[in-house]
C-alpha cells in the first residue's frame, strides 16, 4: 500500500472555495422581506435583482464582479468567478432563438 497521502483534485478544491461563501456567508438583513423592496419575490428573483443593477434582464461580467465584491469577496476571486460564471455558465443558460 502506498504510504503517500492522497491529494485532493484541484477541481474539488476550487469548487469548495467557490461555494463556501454561498452556503456559510452572512446575508444582510435587508436581503429578506419587505425591507429590501423585494416583497413577494422568489429567492431566484432576489438573486437576479442583486446582480442585475441596471435592470436590463442581463447580468454582465462587470455586474457579476461588482456583486461579488459587494458580498465581500476579494478582487482576484471576484474576477476569476465572474469570468467563469459569465464565460462558461452563460453558454448553458443563454436563451436559444427560435
């Protein structure tokens, strides 16, 4: 049996680092209820409204970066995350023209 310790995959480490603030981060009190002006909105609508600051229905990489910075994440992490979110995930969520 190999005595060396098994190292975690870099993908697992990055995924854990990306999702840790989402599950264990603190939410501002205004994010809940009518205090935020979001009464009657679903969680997904609140999430989209937080990032879509100009209310055009499209979250740009700049808005993603600004939103992540507003959550207290660092500049490097926010830049990398905005690039990944808008560059990779947006391809899967972009509406298909008919």
